[in-house]
């Protein structure tokens, strides 16, 4: 009632509506009695999102009522803490059973695995009740840059996470062999939506549709389940409002100011209170469970064709709701119109991450960028050669892909150094921690050749080793370096007390500005833009700053959208990353499941290179992907089951050489059909195609060793492999230089064809 008065609803109308609702509610309770429609004692309940917030409270309260609990969430540490709380709350500790299953509800097909594990733990029987509580919210204005990415993520967690779980459990419950008869105690599938699925508020564009979708699914299932009278199942939807939880704290980091203003008069409720009211509604047999008076008003105002909790109560209360909404909507819309767009954005920015302070670039950062652009220029030459004669560059591409994969560990260490050099501040990120603990994407620098970076940092490579375009790009980068160093030096003089000691090194270490091209005039340091500014201007503000600067200075468009790629457009061979992607493409067939981890909507591509050799926008700078291997991000966030890829090897089974499910084909790209012989080499994943029994034996022996090793031993294996790969490339490079100095011109690794070539 206080809420309605604060919103300006006249007291007589509010009082009349409340009294009418109360009378109908009392009559309804008298008509239908107090039967418990969802007893839980001795039954097994599975709850997703049970590690914190409402899910954790619901699990504890159900344990106190005698239920056996299966807790599902992603974070094992929080699951173990929740399991201890649930065990302590049990009414009969000697007979009740509790366990947890770690799973990410946003992953495709996660639910079937969870249900299978639950059945195995529960003595071959499926859980009796499944309550989907896992969810997330990233409120923001619909016109914000990250709105579509947030909407997809919210839909994956909130809707598809619950939808997949409902389908998996219903397939078990409704199986003919699990028929229990129409008079048996029904199973229960419970969705957790939100009052925002009943009444829209500005700022929840990415979130509300995912909760509205749950209501549509529930209405459909409520009718569809009438097809199975011998397998009774009840559907419920819970509509909580704002809940005090860690999720609310994360949510407020992106919430627009106008949204905070509209919500200020409705205080959040505790998880225990919301869970208690939700369980009470479920025990009454309610289809739509609203946990507050305001929620009940909203529920009755949008019932439409949905099943009613009580036809009398819901109908009569629904008569008053339009009158109340008449005043509420007028007041809320007036509040929104009264706040100017600039004020909305300024208030929104107060609760988001602050803009990092302007700063200069360290020598090591610039060295990495110089190396990145040298690699980009080399990509243009590779592309031209590949167009003219693919076989001439195929071997180089293969070795280059391995080189990048082998250097990834060192690159990660370099990234740490870069961040430490940058005043110890975190780089600009838009990926926020959400309810399921999902973090952001990898921020590896783009194709930084560490050897080249070190060489450039100490004076640069000899000019004779570079083509004219490469030299021009390096000159441009050196000019930019000089500007950045001048700005950094001026900044140090003004704020020397705030700088780290290592930033007082003379900038001459990276090259003398006097060595730049003749006639160069240094710009005013105040005009030099920071990396963050360049990142935002390039459209890559949500990615790593270094990646954004590299693309900006390489004269490439910063923002790569899906609609920018035409259906008939072919692979751009002028980009090194795409050439390497083409090489990686030999390892498997097109992906069955598109990559859903790209925070820019798949970029210009449609699938992940891990399984079909095409790069999306967010993965274009990942060395692991460029070599066809699986990075930790894809392994943990999107473990796709694609049998045709060597990076996803079976945990057990027949020999790799004899298993037809793991033979690969070179027919996946026309360019490679004429180079089948090259695919059989040992320098790339296509080596698994070979019929060489020695190589097959080596692969099978290695697989046996890896499968038998524990996690720590596998890490040691990885370190050993990486070290040997790096050593091989260093040795090859030194031998090549020595050969060139001697005038021989022979490049190690290439067979010299002479009179004895046929021996």
C-alpha cells in the first residue's frame, strides 16, 4: 500500500482495491482449503542456481521440510559452502541425502548431463521436483553498445538454461516406462521469472524478454502436459522482485540512473523471505507464484490466456488493476520524460566502471605493437604469394601456425608484464561477472612475435629484411612511438610523484626520435591520444586496449559486424590470421554448433575456428585458434563435441589410427584439394592423415601417456612441449641466419633436391 501511495495512486482507490482483493482472497482460501499440493518430505529436489541468493535459501528451507537436495551451479567453492548450509538445515540428517553438480546453465546440452548424473546419484530415479532458479541480469539502455551482446547472454542463461533443463527432465518423467498413473503424486517443474515479465521498466531491455519467454514456455507446457494423463506433471512460474544478493550488486554496476530512480521506492527483499513465500505459493498449488502484494497486482493485470491460481480471486482483482495502472503508468512515464538523455547517461556512468586515467605507453607496449604490425605487413605478402601459388606458402603458413601456438604461454606472461607496466591498472573490459560466475574473454595481444618485438625494441630489424610497405608501416609506428614518448615524458614531469620507478627509464631504449624520417615534427603532447581513447574511437572499447590500438594504427576498420560480411564474400587472404585459419581448416568439418562465446555477435563469421577454421571477431587475435588448437576459454566455456577435430580427442576408445570417426579429410576447402600430399607432413594437425605406421604409433603412444597422466603431470608435459617447440624455432632461425651469412641460402627444414634425391 505504501508503494502505491508513493507512486501517487489516490488513497480511496488503493484502499478499495486492497479490501476487495482481501475479501476475494479470504473467500478463495475458504473454498479451496489448505491442502499441500507440493509435499517434499522424502522426495528429491534439483535446484539450479543453488550456490547463492534465492536458490541457496530455497534449498535450505526445503531441506528443513525433509527433502533430498541436488544443488546445481557453476562455482564449486560456493556449492560446497551451500551444501554445508543445506546439510545443517536438514530435519532428518540421518535419512536425508544431499549432493551438488557443477554445471554452467548457459552451455548447450548441459541439462542432459546433469539429469543423468542426478539419476545415477538418486538410485536410478529422476528427481521428483526441478526448480530452475539460475539467472543473471545486466540492465542497460537498449541503445547502449553492449545491449545486444547482453541480451544474447541473458537469453542463454535465463531462458535457454531453464528451457533445456525442463526438456531434459520432462523426457525422463514422460517416458512410457515411468508412468505412475493419473492418481499418483505429480512431478513439479518450476521456472523462476521476474515481476519484470509482468510489468516493464526502462533499463531492462536485455533482461526482461528472457523472463517473458519463460512465461510463454510455461503456458505452452501447461497445456501440452495434458497429453500425458498417466504421467502427471505440474508447471509453476515464480515471479520475485528485487532480491538482496551478490547478483544485485553485479546488476547495479550497469544499471542506468533512471532505472535506479524508478526502483528507489521499492526496497529489495531478502532471499530467505522470497524463498519462503515462493514455497508457500507452490504448496498452495499456484501456477503463477507472486511473492508480494505488488507482484500479485501485476500478475492479475496480464493474465491473458494463462492458467489462474483462483478464477474468482484473479478475475476480481484483475478488474481493479487497470485503474491502478492508469495512475502508475502516467507517473512513471512522466519521470522518464522528465530526465534528459544526457542526465540518464551521466547517472548510468556513475555506477559503471570509471574511465581509466590518461597515460602514456611504456616501451614494452610499443615494442609489442611494432611487432604486431610487422606481422600484419608480412600477412599481406603471404596473401599475395598464396593467391599466385598456394603451394609456395603452404609450408610457411603451417610452421607459422605452430609457432604462434608454441609462443602462447610466453605471450600470456608478456600480457601480465604489459598490465603491470601500465600502472598496475586493469585494461578496459566490458565483460562483467554475472550470476553464474562467467568471466570475460581472453585478451591476448594480436600476433605479437616475441623475438621480433625484442629485436625491434633494440633498434629494429635490418632494413634489407623488410619490404617497402613494411618499412613504411614501421616508420609510421616509430612516429607514433615518438609522440607517445613525448607525451609520457611530459606527464611524468607533471605527476612524477604518482609514477612507478620503471617508467623513468629514458625513452631512447626504443629508438631515438632523431632517427625518424627527415622533416618529422613532433606533435604537441597534449594532442596525443591515449590507448583507451584510440580503443573507443576504433569501436573496440570492449576488447583489450592493445588489440584496439593495433587495428586502429593498421588502418583497418575497428568494428567488424556480421552484416558487413556478404554471403558471397570469400576469405580475405591479405590477413595473416585468415591465412592461418585456412590452414587450420584442414583439421575438421564445419561446426555443428556455432560458437556462442563471441562478445561481438560472432564478428563477420558464423562459427568458431576450433571446429571449422573460420575466425569470429573476438577470436581473430587468439594464437591458439590460429593454430587449430583449443584455448582454455573455449575448453571451459564451450566444450563442443565434434568428433572430426583432433583437438577434441576421446577420453577412451579404439586406436586413433583405426577409428573411422577420427579420420580427417582435406576436401573441406577447394584450395587444399590440390595439396593433399603436403597435408601428410608432420608440421601441422593434418599429420594425422598419414598412413605412416611409425607416426601412428607415436600418436597413439602419446595419447596413452596423456590420458594416464594427472592434471599436474599434464601441465609439466605442456611446459616441456612448449619449451622444445620454442627451442626448435630458435635453432632453425639461427641456422637460417648462419646459412645466409655463409652465402648458402639454404633454409633448414626444406629438403635439398640433388643427384641423390631419389635414394
